[in-house]
């Protein structure tokens, strides 16, 4: 058996991709607001050999600091699509948490309309269905002091800490841009996706179960809701259980398609 190639990618959006030519499936992971690709780094050593993990880097952070962060969704979707298109030459699935769930959903719709491509599975977590209108807010345009105060409130709600608050201050432009993307997003109706959708939620998160169940309207295929222990960042606090379910589904779809 040929050895796996382990060199890192030079692609701006996939800087930590470890090419695995034996993989049957690519798993693209999209981070939450303010985060970069490194939030998924621990997963690289936890995925089985049939998966090639692709931790997506967003512009303006970590290894893609040379680019300005996007403040609107559609231009960001188009930029990500250009970067990952060469890696869609084998079966692939999307996972996104919070803002990442919105990115993965809209990217799936963009690839369908522009390229006739579809992920084999869409995994979303920590976000209400995109057609569910959130309470109107406009904190991304507040002055720094007021903006940070609002972030403190959100951090308390989402199990934050003083360390997280200090990071928020350090990466203020990125967080402001990401929140701007979420706050200015306007859902437009399109036909549902053809891939299965699995939505994850935290039992102690403040997102209503009904808002998570509403993701079922966005697929004509199988839909499931999986609730896990924890608050908003349950993908970290309940990581072992979360990954077990995610990887089990990835294994199931590769067996079905093979």
C-alpha cells in the first residue's frame, strides 16, 4: 500500500490540508464567527483514513491575514467556492458550526446553481434554520466600546470567559466583520437541497429546538436532529460524542455510495 502524503497545502483557504489520496471522502469544516481553521486542528488525528479533513480558512485571519475579512456573505461564498473548487473532484461533505453552518448551507446552494455540484451530506450545528428570522440586531456597526460590551453579553450567554473576551478585543475587526455577515444576511427562497441534512444542537444552548428542526425544510432527502450536552460550543465540550456521530454518518454514506 502506498504511503499517505502528509505535506501541507499552499491553498489560502485550505492551508492545513493534509492530502490523502486514499481517502474516499473530503470533509470540509467551516468555523464559527471570529474563529479560523485552527479550531478544527485536533480533529486531524481523530478522523479515520477514509476521510480527508479540509479545515477551511476564512480571509483575514491566521494564515490568510493578507486578505481583508469579508463583511457580506455572498462575496465570501464566491471567494471560498473559487478556492475549494479544485478539491471537489471526489465525494465531499460540509460541516459548519454557528456562522459556519450558514456558510456551508449557502455554499452548497451556490455550488448547485453555478457548478451543478452537491455535497453528499450537510452537517450543521449551533444555528437556527436560515429562513428563521433572528431578533433584529445591529451590533456590528456599534462603536468599539459598545460593541465589546455586547460581545461580553454574548460571551456570558455562550459560556464565555475573560480569556475569550481578551481574544475578542484582539481580533475585533474579524469578529465585527463576521457578525456583520450574520446580521445582514437575508434568506432567499430556493428549492431544497438534494443531500441529507443532520442538524446538531446543544441541550443548554439558547436556540429553540423548533428553530433547529426547521432545517428539515431545506432538503428533500433524509433529515435528522441530534441534541448533545452542552451550551453553544458543545462541539468542543462534547467533542468525543459529536465526532463519533459525525464520523459514523460519513462512514455510512461512503458505504452506500461504494
